[in-house]
């Protein structure tokens, strides 16, 4: 009798992993697997992992430990690890975890079907974590032009050459490459044709798109081409490195109608001394000057940021410089992280005498300040009528739909799923920490 095979996939980390996981789903469906939502129902369990902080990495080991009893019960179960921890650890993961069957790195997602089939038929344990050459990587860029969502990520570049001193990404994702613009634009047009209305262009540092000669046009030019694409209503991009945020790109916020008035522009620290030790390539003043220019071309732009607390050697004065920068910029949201030493990075070699409790205390102060600022932004939305691009039914399943404002805030309001893909005016009636509640105006 034909037995359908089932897989369970768990994804950790950033948008790059989300896109890789979409590809994993396609590849596994191609060899007869169906996705399930319970690990206990699966014949194959895969974890797509993140190594950016120690906590993220430990989480992976924690989850794998939880799947081990399933493997004890059912020795035919295949257990695999992909993504950044797989890339970092490689074969060592198989040595550490006797119950693991396969390990695939960030450049080897395309090999997954043959690896799974090798484990199925020969019960061999395998690993593939070689970095590929540029030409092969360009041929293997993830492309997905089907599906039924209103918003989609489109990868424009991969890898990173910046080597910020704290960051593992260049070590586990490899060198930076940009995808040819013709391919990006083709994918965007195909997505528009199947109903996608919002495109988020993604890469570790999208601002350096095309800088190395690939991609042929600047990132600003690419945005202008997408702006002219029929069917696409909104454009976003992430992540922007401040040092590569050109005037040409800043001007796009004034000239391109579909580009949303929000930018995620990670500052990491407000202290020049720490920024230099982080190898970020800009000073506090240079960062603030770019913020001023953004606000000049697009007065209602909102900014969000990433900030690291407790970088090795961070003094109270350095930390206060970060707080003062936050008060000056007034970010709508900040993703803040306690510094975590990563293997192979330059910062991991720096002397570090800051006690964990001191780091935590600074982190708490930063969170409290940001919460005050964010509350003001949320309150400013109250009573306003904002355009919401509807994405689908709310997760609560209570007759509501959800969508996002141009500032990227989630709004829930009464409505049915036929609104998906439409931009509707919604009056904001209540504001919460992570989302707004509203009522639709035009019916
Ligand atoms: N490429 C993006 C950029 O340059 O902003 C994001 C890269 S990383 C996946 C996301 C965020 O994680 C970074 O912006 C940084 O704030 C944080 N991060 C990276 N390495 C870290 C570390 N070792 N400890 C704490 N936070 C870290
Ligand atoms: Fe990491 Fe810096 Fe590259 Fe971002 S730009 S991925 S923080 S090395």
C-alpha cells in the first residue's frame, strides 16, 4: 500500500531562514512529503536553525533533545538540522548527537531531497556544509512565484561581507552576492500576477545590492522599477546598513509612491567608541545625519532599529550615549539584544569584564525607555484613519481580519476574508503593545 510520508519543519531566526524554509517545503513536497503541524505525526523532522546568539543556538539543542524520545519510539524517524547552526557545527553535530541523521548547511538546501532519500534507503547519516562558488549560488537563488499570500519576501542578495566584530552571519552565510535585477523583477511581476500586493526585498545588507558589479543596477533603481510594476501596491526592504544608505536611496522615500514610510535602520550603539569596536563603519553623527535626511524627504517616516547592550568594554557612558541616541531618534520599535559572544568572531576575543547582572540592568533600562517612546507612537495612532493592506483572517478566528499600516503596525478589525489584498481605510479605536484594533470606514 502507498504510504504518504509526512514532515515537520521548525524555523528559527531571520527572514533568510523563512525564505529557505519555503524552499525546503517545496523540495520535500517534490519527493512526496506532506507537511504536518505536530512533530509526533512526522516521518521526518527538520530544524532550520539560527546561530546569531548563544540563546538561539541553545534553543536548537533543547528542541532536538525533545525529539529524541520520538526517535527512540520510532527508529525509522529521520531527524535533520539545517541553517546557521548546521553550517557552524557541520559534521560535529552528528558526532555530538548520535540520534541525528542529517545536517545541511546554508548553501546546501537544494541537496536536501537526495540527502533524505539516501537516509531513507540506506540509513546512512550524512552532512553537506560546503560553501558553493558564486556562479552556482546565483543559479540556486530561491525563487517562488506561486502561493496565495498578499505579502511576500523576495531575496535580492545573500551573505554578508561586513564582518561586524560581534556577528556570526558572514561566517555561516558566506560572501555577499546580489541576484541579477532581471530575475528579481521577473519574480516580482509573477508574484503580482498571482495576487501578491506587497513585496519585502530581503538580504543582510540590501543597501549594498549590486555594489560588487553583480545585479547591474543600484538598489534605488531596483526599487524604482518595482514601484512601476502593475499590481504591486507596497514595497518594503530589510535590512539596511546605515553606512551604505546612499542619498539616492534616501530620495526614494520622497519619490516612490509605493515605498512604505518605514525603515529598519539598525544602529547597534550610540557610542562612537563602541561603533568603532563593532566595525560598523559609521559614527553617531553620520547615523543621525542620515536620519535627518530621511525625515526631510519623508517627514512622517518611522524608524525601527536593532541595538546590542553590553558589548565587551561598554562603559556606563557608552551605554548612556545609546540611550540619548534613542531619545533623539525616537524609534517606533527597537529589537534589543544582550551581547552574546559568538565563535570565530573578532569580538569574542576582546577582554570582557562586564558582569551578567550589569548587562541585564542596562538591558532593562533600555527596554523601559523604549517602551515610553513606543507608547507615544502608538497613542499618536489612536483616532487616526490609516490605510491598511488586508492580509487575511485574524488568528483568533473571531470574524476579524488583519493587515498592516504603511508604518508596519498590525491592525485587526471586523471584516471577512474577501478583503484580503485590498487597502482599506480603518479608524484606530484601541492600541495595544503589538497591534491596533480598528473599524473600517468605507462601507
Ligand atoms: N544584517 C542585519 C544588520 O546588519 O543589521 C541583521 C543581522 S542579525 C541576524 C540581527 C541582529 O542581531 C543584529 O542587528 C544585531 O543587533 C543582533 N546580533 C548579531 N550578533 C549578535 C551578538 N553576537 N550578540 C547580540 N546580538 C547580536
Ligand atoms: Fe552581521 Fe553586520 Fe553583516 Fe548585519 S551587516 S549580517 S550585523 S556582519
